[in-house]
């Protein structure tokens, strides 16, 4: 029997901060109260005095690249980085090689994760222009949801047939998550810049090519279709001020049919950073202006935006050194999303309670994840302990991504994660991995 007692924890949960003890037995939180005492000498005691304890972060959008692109990343390496970053559960995207657009390939990814993932896991099933029959076979109680790319992506995953889209929205009961960028607008913009610069387009023009107009057209069309069909829609990685106006805060999250997410890079960087970081901050959708960033923060804080995620999408340094047309979009972030948000707290941008709401509670509510995302008796013991004032600097020695780099490289963070507990097992303890127990497949209350 595995037992852990966390003493003197400053627990951040459901909008409050309280000091209490937490007793864990096997996988489950058994008790939360003041001054818990235990007689058994086999109980592992963690003194969390002067530290905070939060539910494990649930990252609802990562690309761990396996199968097929494992020179960039794999489930084992990136789940390790996730756990070091306080992420105890992740939902991974379908644009791998081969893509997870059939049940056979989806099951293959679950099998890999069951053997290799340190964190809990689920996967999105991928939609295409021609796989509706497969979509309708997916068991919605065992799979996180459906992912549709409405802007150009890997291989055959651009869904641009409007009749197909309406069929998917009308017929599936799955939560539909969408990448929204209008392909026609992007192609027109790209032609303008390739005519002028050829292959060597300066990176600073990326947000003009994958423009705010492209994002707004696609997001607004997806929302119109969801309203028409009654589909449950979740719009990934908002990046513009205009898009934030499409969402409402008039209902509680559990009652919303249309929800949204923002990623750490769109909250942290702006177009002024292309001069220094170049391709390291080339994402789709693009990092845009500081006024867009400000609008995203405003929408996050007033609850029009529901979730914070990483969109962790690693590429090798060599790949990112290619010219604009050949440089892939995306970057590694899952290890540093929580420390970056805690830094934003130090900068008076967001409360600790709101960070926990957007990164822990809300993904669990939105995806209806069973017994995770909160610190409650009877819930799985997915917990993170951090010190708000223990500075460290991101460098090659502590970056755990397989690709070996980070857009935060050289950045000093004031807050440090000391412990990560997954399903009641202490996995990460003060920069050391002390347990190789694998995470569990997420289940859903649907």
C-alpha cells in the first residue's frame, strides 16, 4: 500500500487558499484536514511548509510526435518534461505519422502511452474530409474528443469541404476542438510575400501572412456552424483581439456549448520578439501584436477564454533554422507553461487562484474528465508542489525536451516546482525523477 502525507500545505483549490494536510492512500486523496497524524512508519511524509499545493495541470493541447516523428520528440521524453513542469495529464493531437484518423492508429497511440507515459493521457481523434464513418465509431467515453484542422496542417488533415464539416458537426456527439485559420486568406497573403521575397521571407511577417483576418474568418465560421448544428465546440489557441469578442462569459463553464483556449506563447510573446527570437516563436496561429496579447489577457481574466494550454509542438533546432517557407511552426513549451504563468502572477497579471482555475479545474470540467483537476477527497491524487520564491534559469542542462531547446532559454523564473505526484505516486522530487510508474488513461464522465 502506497501512502503519502503532505503536511502544512497551502492548498489552492476552487478559488480559495487554505492551509491543511493531505493524506493519500494508493491512487486516491483520502483526507484533507488540519493536523492529520499517522502511526505507520511506512507513510512517506512531505513537509510543504511555505509552499503551495495545486491540482496537477491538465494540458489539453500537446503534440508529442509519436509515432513517426520521434526524432523531434516521443511520448516518453515529453511526458517526462510535462511532469517536471507540473503537468500530470495531457491530451495529445492527431497529426502524427501516421495520423490518428482511424481507430487502429488511435489505439496504437494509447498502447504506446500505456508503456511509456509518466503522465496521465488521452488523445484527440483526427477528422478529415473523408473519414466520417470512422469518427462515428469512436467511443466518446474513452477518447478526449475530435480535432479538426480548419487551417493547413500535416498531410490530409485540412478539413475544407463545407458539406463534410456540417455533416461532422451535425452527427458526432464528441467535443469538437478546432484549429481556426482561413486557408484562402493565408494562401493569398503568402503569395504576396513570396512574390516580394521569394523563399527568404523575414520571420516578422509571419503574423501578416497567417493574419488576424485569417483567424477571425475561420473562428467566426466555426462558431456559426456550431450554433446552427448544436455541436459542442472548443476553439483552440486564440491569438487575436477580434476573436475574443466571439465568446461569452454569461454562463458557467459547465453550461457553455462554445468554449475557447489561449496558449502561453500568445500570452507571453508579441511581434516585437521576432527580431530577437525569429523562428523560435513561429507558431500557427502566429504570435501577433502586443494589443492582441493585452486583449487575450483581458478575455482570460473575464472568463470569455476558459483554458490555458501549451500547444507544445517541438521541432529540432536544425529544422527551426530553415528559411521561412521550410521552417516548421511550433515550439516546445509543456515544461515551462506553469512556471511562466507563475511569473505572470509575480508581475500582477493573474492570481494564483485564477491560474489553477484555467489550467487545472477548467480542462477537467470542459472535457468531463473523471475525478481529476481538483483537490478533493475521493479524487485521484494528481498534485503539484511549488515554491513561489525559489529562482532558477532555463538552460540546456535543465531542459528535458528531446529537441533540447526552449524559447524561454536564458529566462529566469522566480517560482520552482519541487514535487509532482501522479495517481498518488511521487514521480518528481526536487529535479530528480524518483519513480517510473506509468500514468493512466484518462476516463470521461459522459
